[in-house]
C-alpha cells in the first residue's frame, strides 16, 4: 500500500524538496538497556519516550501526543513523555534518535521525513533506524484565511496561475508532502515553470502555518486536515479542497480535488521508528506494545477524533512499505533533478 497516488499524466513537476544532533535522555523502565547490547531477553516495557521531530502544533506533534496519551490511559505503560525536536523536515530529530541509547524510544516518522532525508542529504537515514509500525494516513487540505477573496478552488487556482510568485503559500517542511501538493496544484493550473513560480514558505509545525494564515502573511496553506480543522470549523480559515479520493471524515462538507476537476490524490502517512541496532527481542517488544495500542478503544477513539485513517502495518510489512516509499521518493526526486 503506497502512501499516495500521483497524477497519472503529471509526475510532480516541481517540489522544492529543499543537524545538529540533540541528545535526548529518555526515561525507561525495567525494559531499558543499551541499543545493540548483550542479547538478554528484555523485561516488559514499563515506559517509553516519544520524540516528535517537529515543533508543537503540527501533525507529528499531534500524533506523538495522541499515541503517548493512549498508551498511558490504556495502562500499557506507566509513562510516555513527549519531546519536540523540530527542524529540517524531521532530520534533526532523526539525528537525535541515531544517538539514542535507550531502546524504548519511539519517534514519529512519515512522508515528509522520507523526502527531507534525500533533499537535506541527511547523514542519518530512516532505514538505518528500526521500523516499528505505520499508524495512520491523513488527507491534506488547501485553506485560505477566513476573510480571503477566494471562495472556491477554481477562483484560487486561476488567480494563483496568473500571479505566480506574488501569492505565497505555506505548509510543512520544504520538500515535504505539503510542498509537493502545492507544486502539483500549480502545475495543474497551467503554470509551466513551477520551480521558478512557486513561492512556498516552509515551516516547522502546523502552529506556524496557522499563525501565518491568520495574520494574512500568506494567501493559502496546505497541511493535514487535523492541523487546520479547528480553525476551519471556527470560520477563521476557509477550506477549498481536500486531497483524498473521498471526503475527509473531519471535513465531510469540503469537496475533494477530484470532485472539482483536479485529478490529484495525495495522502500523508505517519508511523513509528526506534533507534537502530537494537536487539530483535527489544524490537519485538516495541512492536507488541504498539500492536496492543492499536487494539485499544483509546486509539480507536483517537483515530475518529482526529479524522485519521487506520493504516496499521508492523514488522516486515512495514519494512517493505518503507523501502518502497523511499525508492519511489528517490525516483521522483531524480525525475525532478533534485538529486542525482
């Protein structure tokens, strides 16, 4: 299962896919130990530490805190503190995970980080870590400020194509899935020089994007539906379209791009990885813990509340998916001339 579907006739003709390692001392229970250490069967996991590789307010932060809350409220662990390590599309957080010695450390990863690793030429790679589980998929939503002159997708795309760089668009990290969708939309609007035209303002978290939108510093924004849903329902932002094939659960009245004649679908996946080099038994314990999480009522309610699609994969299935997603991203970036 891939994380998104690209427009058949148009591979993304423009995405501008574009570390200091921070030590995170994690609190662990009896299941602790050092990554790659002695071979003994670890004790049951009593606590985990969770890294959100982004600033507060965005999708990674929301996912990290939702998972931590569900783990503790379901009684699966005694504590699951969350630490934000934002920047560079998640690769600063990835660098931190690479130095982590506590195997009971989980970090949120996803589509954005896959692209950021390539475009930032990160020394630390996702495949060098330990894949634990894919958790969710989420559609993206294109929004404008509540007092914007644009009331429909067609209004916005027509003006965007005419004005090009004079219309700044915000979203997540440069090279991430928000950036990719912006490039696809501009191309679909008929702009040939997407790379030279798109004025994309990247930010490290959904909170920054909301601030830019509400202050009128940008014309539009793209992010996961969960990051903008509250402001949309309050009338502070207007939603013009969602990127999924079907209407989003959180925004059922917002039409899809396809329903409005734009042949693009794109969804964002998020999952969990652990430090590289941990023992097989330690990995199995984390996979078991996250599997237990997935089966709880608390997590089911979390998915419904946030409008996230259940996309659960673990073990070899998740590893295979991740390898395929990395390869697909690399091929796309080569096509774009972003990497060699």
